[in-house]
C-alpha cells in the first residue's frame, strides 16, 4: 500500500499539471475542450477513488495470490520477457473486464462515471469509480497465474497499466499512422467515449488495440461522424457520488417495483440498459435518441460561485496531500476520519454547484462537525504532532467556508444548454 501511496504523490500532481497544460493549449489554439464545473467533477472523482483505494474499501472475492498458489503450472525465470508477458496478461484481462462493464447492468454501475462527462479531455481519465466494492479482477488473470507470474510483478504493473491509459483522453491529437494498428490512440478512445450509434461500446482495449481487432469490437474514428460524448441516460449532476451510484439506484428501484419476480433477480445480469416492461412503461427514463440534438448539462453560476468552488477544490487537495504524505504515520481510524472529511467536502461543494436548496444547510453542518472534530483535545494534540501548519490551515479553511456559505448565492436552477 505504501508503494501505491508514494506513486500517487507523483502521479496526482503530474496529471494535474498535464490537465492545466491541455487547458492552456486549448485556449491558445482557440479549441477549448474543458468547462469549469465538468472539470472540477472529473478532478474530484479522481480524488474520491484515491481515498477509497487508499483505505482499502473493497472486498476481494478471490485473490491473485490464492489463484497463483492453486493453479500455477510452470515457473518462468524473472527476466525482462516475464514482465512483458505479465503486462500482456494484464491488458488481456482488462479488455474482458471492460467489456463486461459495458455489457451487463450491474457492472455498468462501476464504469458509468468514467463515461459521464459530456466533454472529452485529460481530466475525464480521472473519472474513476468508487462503487466497485467487490474485487474480481483475479478471475481474469487466470492465464497469468497458470504461467507462474508472481503477484509482486502483477502488483507493480497494474497501476502502471492504469496510468498508461491517461494520455489518450484528448481531442488535440489526431490519428497516429501505423500506431493505430498497435496501441490504443486518442482517435480510438474518442470513439469509445462517444454515444453515436456507429461508435457506442466499441474500442474496449486499454493499451494494445489488437484485442478489439481480434474480438470484433474495433471501430475507426470516421471523418464524417463527429463523436458526441456522455451517456445515453445523462447524469445531470456535478456530484461524483450521485454519478457513482445513480445507475445502481435505478436498478434497485426497478427490481423493487416490477411485478415480475424473475425480473427482480435477472435485471442485474441482463444487458446494460435492460428494464422490465412493466416499470419501463410506468416509470419512464429519458434517454437520448438523437445524439446530435444533445443538450449538455450546465448550471448558471456567477464569478463568486466559481471563486468559492476553486477555494473548496484547493482545500480538498491540500487535505489530500496531507492524507497521503502522513498516511503511514496515521492509525487506521485517523485515516478513515480524514478520508471522510475529504469525501464530505467533495459531496458538499459539488451539491452547492448543482444548486440544491438544502446544500447550504449541509455545508453548515459539515463545517461545524469538522471544526468540533479537529478541536477536540485528543485530536488537536494528535494533528499538532504531525503538522501544525496543516491543522491551522484546515481550521482556517473550515471557518472561511462556514462564514462564506451565509453570503454566497446558489447557482441558478438546473438547466440545459445547447450542445
């Protein structure tokens, strides 16, 4: 876990810098692919996943070390080629996991957030799920276990494999010639994120596009078909928590309301988007039918709202940096407590961004509770020992937020804007 935390301390500022550079480049070229609230939602989605993974909030259905012990048949020498084979095994596994997420209702819930942005940029790569609470990746790594690839190699390469998928979330890079036949490129991944009928559920590979070509899911980006991004059931929120569990909530309601007892069970394992006929008629859900008439989700906010949101985002990131820097020194309870503080911060300020009437009351309660928590004598002494600077920062941040909530206006009522 500490190796993962150390990797994040490098990866997070690196990814943030690249996002800023893409924003600057888009401004310079007159082709901006970012919008304010959408970008903050993408960035905070990445933070929620960082917290969730750091706290180990997942139940492993079956572990890779267990599989390795039970089914390993050969022992390969630890050479450069072993690492290459391991990387290919991981990529092959991720293709099928990704395909499962797109094709089965219950698994779509742990992937929908990655597709939820109606923009396409590097920040979208950070929209990662916190609803994947059951770990089943090892099942797809059976080939790696059979050929005797040690867990240590898998554990090192897996985050690198994930980080390697960041760069191709961009609209500023065109087709890359011969590389289009070898690796996943920005052009191919634009197709993957598009909801056009020609593109949807295509290009599921992570690093090597050969899997799509072999298994029939490849689609080239067409000059005459401009990709339209998002999901067919628009999420209509800036709150990453609601995006994460929105599809699960819909499935749960359909399973509850349907009169078909069989459907209550198999709705979870039906193809993505399937609903029982009785609830489909009684509780219709708006679905985009003509992607070219898509209206993007926006809220109307003033300069004060944007300034307040930036202040919140900075506060979240400083708290996150403290959490990761002192992670090994914090006991499990304090890790959870700080993780909860960050998560509630994200939930609160993105709810304000959505313009919900109750969001101010939530922020008042959140800030008041956090102030009480950090000023309790035993907590105060603990955090002073780690970092007085952080403690004084978090108290200042909470007090400013608490006071400002009484003066800022909420963004205008939820609306759509022309896409």
